[in-house]
């Protein structure tokens, strides 16, 4: 029994105890750290040497070309900066001559107040806003309020064109796209220089409230008036009112 116990104790002594394990770890850890550190440093040096040790002769043409391009770019910048840009001044002579009646020395704007076609109405509003922002005096001719304006515009343009159309001193400037484009380029203001300014109060007309038309006083907008008969039994007949347009309207005598 004692022999068995003795052999068992001898086997237990062969296994490392907790204390011996700690000592072994303490002695082994620094060595492992130093080895890993050395290996990592060695790898970094190899990477750096592989990255930086490049044939300089191969890089020389690239560097030369880069210097040449940079010098060329700098020279171009110096030359371009030394030459001032000449701004092109707009002139009314560049536009087609089409003079509306009474528009030789004024601004005439053909528009429409109908909202059936939304884009046409918005284009007219855009040009009107620009003209009002420059505070100039202009003649607004609404083709939807008077057929005479529509026929006048078609006769000038040689066909059935739709508003808006802008004329300055007998020159056709164009529609909404052309006028807005000139304004964005800063040229519209130059074309309007010297035009008479609108009244400073900018209040609507006291007679028509800015509509430029009034109801016909002769027929009250019915376009019909009474007249004596021709002697064939008709004492009173209806005839077309000679003073108003097809809508029973007359131009405002105050602002038109």
C-alpha cells in the first residue's frame, strides 16, 4: 500500500505546479515579445526598401514631363491673365427691324391675359415683371382684349405667332426665351437704356385700374346700338356699335 502511494506521489511531482508555471511564463513572455517585435521591424524595413528603392532613372522622364506641363500651364495662365477680356456691348442694330404702329421710339409688348394656355400666360407675366422691374414706360397690347392687336402682330411677323413678343425702338427682340436669356446675360438693361421711365408712384390708372380697356359707353358692351329704320316699315333696327371692339370694349382715354 505504501509502495503504491509512493509511486503516485512521484508522478505528481513530475507535473508543473502553479508557481513553476508562472515563473516559466515570466521568463518566456519578454523573449516572445522581443522576437515578434524584431520580426515586425524586419518586415517594415523590407516593405520600405521595396517601396523606396526604385530606379531613379525611370522616374526622371515622368518628372521632366510633369515639370514641362506645369511650366506650360503657368505660362498659359500668365498670358491669359495679362490679356483683358473685352465685353461685347449689345446693340439694337443686331435685331431684326419690325416696327409696330407707334413704336419707333418706345417699348411695345404684345401679351395676352387669357389663362387657357398656362405656359403662354406665365411667359407673358415673366416679361411684364422684367419690364416693370426696370421701371420703364412701355405699351402693353393685349391680343385677347382686342382683335386689332392680334392682326397687327400677325401682319408684322408674317404669320400666326403667339405672344409674348417684345419690340424696342422698332426692333423685334423676341419672345420669352430670348428676352429672359438677354436678361440673364445682363444685356437687356443695356438695350433699354435711354427709354422713358414710368411714373415714380407706379400706381394703376384711375380710369381702368391698369386693364387699359373700359366698357363701351355707347352700347354698354353689347356691341349693338339702335338706329332709325330704312323707311320700309322698320322704324328701329339694331346695328353694330362703331365705337367698340368685338368684346364691347374701348381703349382707356387716360392711359392709352
